[in-house]
């Protein structure tokens, strides 16, 4: 199931980027909700918010490392398929792969979702963000549960 989630997000990301490149000119902005949400095609040669522009090899290396690391973590957790932890990692994996494909194929990442108050982003960026939030929640929930169990053990032994 985790693989299906990751592949679905990856497909959605690549398909949305294909539609954006086929229907928009570079730097063209088409308002869907004027002043709030536009489709704006840009080529992002940096990381989040365009920082570290033209460091493509660095981003490829980091992405490959992240993909390999997440794959091994998911593989080692294969018996806990439906945990928040694994679902969050599948979102991050799909996002990392989506942007990695762009960097390897084009040398930049295709961004097109523009809320005007935030830098332009894409489906892969959204997946990474959602995955990171779910991962944080999963870790905090697990830490809280572990702490409660430890407190119960301590109070039970008094």
C-alpha cells in the first residue's frame, strides 16, 4: 500500500508538470482565482524558495541520498505498512523522486502552483511538506506514547 501511495503521488506530480509545461509559457501567470491562486510556470534551479541556485549536482546528490535512506527505512518497516510513520515517508519519497526526475531530466524543477503570498511550488513540494508534517506528528505521538508507558511503569513500580 505504501508503494501505491508513493507511485500515485509521483504520477500526479509528473502529470501535473507535463500539463503545466504544455499549457503555459515560461513565466506566464494565469489567474484561477484572481490575486489569490494562479498557475505560473517557472524553472526552479534552486531548492525551496529558490535558495542555492544552480547547485543542481548538490541537489541531485542530496535527493539520491534521501531516496535511498527512505527506501531502506521503509523496507525495514515492511511489517508496519499502515503506520503514520511509513505513510509520511512515502509522501516524502514521492516528492523527492518527483523533483529528482526533473533535475536529472531537465536540470531544474518545474514549479507552477502560485498562491501569490508564497513562492511558486509543485505537487512534489506539497508531498514533501505534508510528509514532513505527518512525520513530525508520528514522532511526537510515538514519543508521547513511549513517555506515558514509561511513566506508568515507574508509577506502577512505586
